[in-house]
């Protein structure tokens, strides 16, 4: 069961990082970045949540072996 949860966390983390990257590449986000010279908070939230899920899932999967 722990292994399944770890794999789900890894998948969710990868999807969140992808969504963050996809959002960062959109025209509206790039325009905001050019005008304000900073990345929108929503992009950082996707990246941070995705990386945390990947790390927790990977660590838990590594510890269950």
C-alpha cells in the first residue's frame, strides 16, 4: 500500500511540474513576466508543490525497498 501511495505522489508531482512549465510557456504568462519582470505566483505554486510531491514520493518509495 505504501508503495502505491509513493507512485501516486510521484505521478502527481510530475504532472504538477509539467502544468507549471506549461503555464509558464503561455503567452499571457510570458507577457506578465516581461512587464513585471517576475514569474506569476501560480507558476511557482505548481513547481513547488510538484517538487515536494516528487521528493516525498521518491523518498517513501526508496525507504520501502
